[in-house]
C-alpha cells in the first residue's frame, strides 16, 4: 500500500513539475546482467583488483582524502591542485560500487563506508560540499571565487563536484542498497535546488554533469525539484551577456562552455569535448522526461554533426588540445589528435541515451566503436597506466611533445583514470534494453541476464567469442513459453557501413549475408532500425544463432578530412587496428599499404592478453646503413588492436597508412 501511495504521489508530482514521459527504450539494469566473457570480465577484474585500489591509494597519497579530512575539521590548507579533485574520490567510489555488485568484497565495502563517513563530515550543515572552500573559506583556490557559486559559470567546478557526487551516490545506492552516500548527495542536491532556479540564481554550470546527476537522484527519489533544476541548468545556457560574441577566442565568446547560444539553437558540437558530451547526455535525459521536441532536434543535429564531421575513426572526439575541444568540421589531425579519454566516456553516456530516445542501432554502433577502441585505449593492460589523450599516430621523432606516446601512472589532473574506474564495471548495464515485448540485444558479451518480459521471468545466455569471432549464440530459458521479439543489433560494420555517416567508408564494401538460425534452422528476418527482428514464442532451450561476417576491411575517410587523404585504416569487426614499431622491424611510419594488399587474421593468445592480429606483407621505405640511399622493400606487416598499443614500451605507432608514396621527407643524419 505504502508503495502504491508512493508511486501515485511520484506520478502526480512528477506530472505537475514537468515529467511528461521517459525514455521509450529502457536498459536492463547492470545488476541483472552477469558477464562471463573473456574480453570485458578480465578487464573489469583488473579494474577491481588493480585500478580501484591504486586509485584509492592515489587519492590518499596525493592529499585528496586529506582535503576532506581538513574540510571536516574546518582547518588546514587545500593541498591538491584542482578544486575538482574531490571528484576523484566520488568517481572511484562509484566504480567500486558497480564492482562490488560483481565481486563482493567486505574489505572494500568497509573502506567505502569509512570514506563516505569522511565525506559526510566534510559537508557543511546546509549541504554544501566542496573542500576547496570549506577547509578555509578565507583562503580559497583561485578558481573558486570568494563566495559560493560566484565563479560557477567559469572554473569553480562546484556543481561539477556535485554532479559527480550524485552520479556516484546513485550508483552506490543502486549497487549496495545503502543510503549513507545517497543521503549526503540528497542534502547537497536540496541545497543546489534551493539556490538555483526561477526567482533565484541562474547559472549555466561551468562544467556540465550536474544535470545528469540530478536526473539520477530524481529517478531514485521522485523529487520533482531535482528534475526541474536540471532542466533549468540546461535552459540557462546561451543567455549570459558578458561574453564577447565577436571574439574568436572560445573562452571569451562562450563556446568553450557550450554557452554561446541557447541549447535549443545549437546544431554543432563545440567547445570542451567532455563538457559537451556530458551536456548532450543531460539534454537527452531532460528531453526524454519532458518531451521537449526542440531539445531533441538540437541533440539529433549535434549527433549528426559529430558522427559525420568530428569523430576519429577509433571513436575518439575532441581533436584540439588547446581547450581540449572539438575542432572545425573535418578538422581531425593525426599528429596532434587530443581525444581525451573522458570525452570518449562522455560520448558513451550520450550515445546510450540517444538509443534510449530513438531505439536506433546506429547509436549503439557508435557506442561500440568508442568502447572497443578509443575508450579502452585509455587504460593499459596492467590496469594502472593510463592515457589522458589518445594519439592517432606516433612518429619516431616525437615531433609533438604534447602527444602522449607512453602511458602514465596518474596525472595531476586525474579525471581520465577515475572516469575509467567507473565506466568499466558499469558495462553490464549496456548489453540489453527493452520496450514492451521487444528485447534489444545491443552488445555481444558472454553473459547471463535475468529479466522480465511481458510479465514473464526469463534468462538469456550469450555464448560467443566476441569481438574476435562473429558467431553469436543466445540460449533462452523460461518457465513457460513467452511470445516476444528479440531484436539483435546487426552492426553497421557487418552491413558494409564503417560509421553511420559518410565520414568513413569501407573501400571495398562487401555485402556479406548475416545468417540467423533458430534451433538449427535458417530463418528469414526483417531489419528494423538496424536490428534483426526475431519474433516468436520463445521457450526453454531455444537457441538463436547469429553469424556476423568478420572481414578485414579497409577504411577510407571522407576526402574533406585532409589529414587522411590517400590513406586507409584497417578494421575487423568492431576493432580498429594499428601497427606498432615492435612488431614491424622497429618502425611503423615507413610502411604503406597498396590497394591490392591481402591480409589474414590469427589469434595470438599470449600477446597483449590475447588479441587477433592482422598480418600481411607490405612495402616499407628503408634508408641504407650509410644514409646514402633509400629503397622500398617488401616486409611482413603485423597490426594489433588499436586499444592495445603502448603496452610494450615507446615507439612508432600508425593507424592510418598511405596507399602510395607521394614524396619522401628527408631528415638529416649525423
Ligand atoms: O574540468 C574537469 C576535467 O578536467 C575535465 O573534464 C577534463 O577535460 C579536465 O580538464
Ligand atoms: Zn579526463
């Protein structure tokens, strides 16, 4: 009864305060999907065993935890570099919470409780939580402003910290059922809602994420103010009159913060790429909950813009280092590609939400591209070395010293490692989605899912060796036969499409047939928004087989991407490949790949934790030992998955290869 009353009140207040609907397509929660695979589970385990402890250790050794202790005591001096350093603790707690639902670990659980207690003590009585001020309000970080919220539109990150707090507290509550962290977050959210809104302060948060975070709290509590404030934060963008709209400087004209024009009028991805990705994800949430069509038009256009003009072929985004931002259309330089790991993570959040809005597989195609390539490249196979930027090529002269050619343990700004900590163990939540009697299979990961469909409990087991092999098996278990549709994503790459746009195409697009077999019999199927629809009365023991062709494809870029003219990249299934010096006679930047080159693929279980290699023979330009002549020789070629580069030391790496030589640049020798 209490539950019914709560639901009724929630519905009533939700409608009164702006909720008109929700995502049409809902993910099957991470708690219902148990991964058993050989690709993600080992990574999630390394995240649990290595990355999470290392991350907490660094939060301790760098003074991030001490900041909270000092804030609790209201004395001391903020002892780290950035006012958003608090978020590394929140993000690691978030990752640990997801991880605890996979690997019960009483010691870790007790440690989380102890940290949460410290965070709680650092919170001011009215809910304010921001160690950079609370430690000593008279001596604040220069970015923080003398009084609360004064510099929120710029760099204080007060609401950014709150957003990460909400995301982490929601995950902790959902994974563990405990309220200790959630209560801290709610107290802070209540303060935020009392400070910002109509008739109160207006601000476009300087670093988005609070919008998504508030929506998560709204979903847990049903408190309408959380939804309303998230919506306000989006509406406040584009109305600040202190910018210089004539300036080309993105910080001065507001573009850096996605604040130059109202969100409903935005059509192109601009500014800081992580901020942008978090904004678009938050906009999708608000659009879903309020039904605001103008917001949907805006993010649909921005998505088209990113996917057709601003995304690297390995799914990275945010090409420009100065401002960590999106460049112009087709501005995708390889020598200086920035591709912050956090931007890739933000775009996973955004693409998942775009799918939930529209139910089209193209969003999951992009999500998959990011996930298997430009996102996990951010963490080394050891789980404790990271890339902040994700390079597209490394040449031996290391011409651009700002480009990371080697992974680091952590960074003074450690946003990327701790973002990876939270993303990886949340992957079970991306595998399936549902709408009415439709079950969407979005990711192909060995797992056992328990879910309810048309009021029946079923379990669905995936058996495959993805991403190396395209043979997918699904086994249904159900007490009684259930009529529902299984919609299996047929990835764009299996249908001759490199990306859902004309930004990248397969040079020799082959239209291989995707075979679908039910209980041993090949079936005909219709393709709906990129999904093969298999509608039947499913019963215990039914086996669905889907055979995706695993060709090695040559990818070419749109000719407007000047840095890729005349070049190809190699893709097999969802995986993009690169060549490293270590497998290719000490160099990688001297090889080219003529159009008629043939390749083979072979699995190498002992290399780089087990990878499918692409092998062939290609011409390589060689300089004679005396430095007096140049010749082209045919040599064996080995490419590894892009995500696995830089795990064996520092040297050349190439992802795009010329098909012919145009000219040779001479570098003087001694
Ligand atoms: O500002 C907080 C985080 O620091 C951003 O998301 C990253 O790009 C880094 O600048
Ligand atoms: Zn980052």
